C-alpha cells in the first residue's frame, strides 16, 4: 500500500511563490507516489483575528490554487478542516496528554508571543496540539513541512508515543519531510526574513496571482548588494535568494546558472528572472481562472473530499475515545 501523506495549508495572506516552490509544487509532483490528504486548515488561521468575509474567500481561493497547481481531486482528498469536528475533538483529548512544558518549547509560539505580548491567544499556544490531531487522525506516514514546522511534527510523534505507551498501539508515528529545493524563499525587500504572505510591504513577496507587471516591478526593486559576481553564496542573501527563485522555476543546476550569468550584471539577472517567473506562473493562473469561473466547483470538491475524510477521522476518534473511557 502507498504511504499516506497529510498536508495542511493555512488560508491566510496570499499564496506566494515561497509556499508554491517550497510546498505546493512538490505536493503536486509526487501525488501519484502517495495516498494524499490535503486540508485547508482554517481553524489554525483563526489563532489570530481574521476578517470573516476575507477568510471565507481565502479558503476557496487556496483550494482553487492547489488544484490549479496540479493537485487532482480524483487522486487526492481535499477538504476544509472546520467541516470535520473530529479534528477539534481529538485536539482536546491530546491536550490532556501533552505536558505544558512541551508546548512552551515550541519556537514559533515563543517568537510570535514576543511580538503579540499580552494579545497572544491560547489558540496560538495550543496550535501544535491541533496540528497533531490533524496528522494523527489519518494514520499519516509522511508530513511535508517547512523547517519551521518540523518541531510541530516531532511533537505529534511524541504525544502519539505517549498515548501508545499508556493505551497500546493506537497512533502511527509520522515522519516530517522537508523539501530539498525551494524550501526557503526569502523576502524580496529583506532577504534575511522568510517570504511571508502576511508581511505588509508591497515589495516583500511575489504572489502566485500577481500580474506580470507587478512581478516585474517587484523583482526589479529586489534587494541585492554592492558586489558584481552572480553566484550562489549564502553570505550574500539578496543575490542568493534571487538565484534560488530562478532555480525554482528552471531545470538547471547551480553551476549551470552561474555559468549562464558569468560576466553579466544584476540587471540582466533581474530582467530574465522576471520573465521566468511570469511564464512559470502563467499556466497556474490560467487554470485558476478556468476553475473559478464555475462558482460551485470548489464547493463540490470540498463535499467529495469530506465524504472520503470523515469515515477515517471518525473511526480513529472513536477508537481513541473508547480507550480513554469517553462515550
């Protein structure tokens, strides 16, 4: 049997090329190798306050972009997290088996708590428990994540092992997998910070639905440095980031790209990179417009995905409830 993959995508901000190159594109390319579940994790989105109308639109937009990127609803399950209460119910049970010290060690929470201070929510603190429930409900084998989410998958493994030790074999232990290429695209305006859909600066990220003119403008204004040589050098974050984006859209090695730009300037790289990105995103954008022309299509995908996900999730939840003495 194929190994099962669970992938969650949070419908906040806009889908940018960092998420596309580092995650979504890899999901689409490898979906024939696995038994795939793709979940739009809207409950995770509300750990910070959202505009309710925009959130509803984003849920459908992100699902449409998954499909436009090559995720096939006939091969993979696509559904919305909040449509299946088993996720929240299992998260509460797992809370009762996760020591608070485990949560306090979560790096993402500590970083965000510094920014939000007293406004930080209990939901943000408890985010890893819900993520563990998402994963463990489906006997997941593999979880593709960015390196900033690896710690959360490790917590899911830890709580699964703890539960299994107490009640016997119940949960499968998931393995985090981090993409080897395109896994960390940085901001165009500040290449020391990971590209984010929630950053306010207009020149920070390239979104997959950006117009060709916007893409060209953002890349031409991207931060570089005062040197001249074009090569992959992590100590020069601006040029390294642009070359990483270029490599993400073309089938060339680092040495081939460096040879291509030997003796050329940053302006040459930026102009060609802009066209590479525009053409690389064109098929996705066209497919997205086709899909969303039918107002009921995305909802039909969600309904079909939910019908497949619900029996698996509810079976696992019932097993867990029985073992802890609920119901």
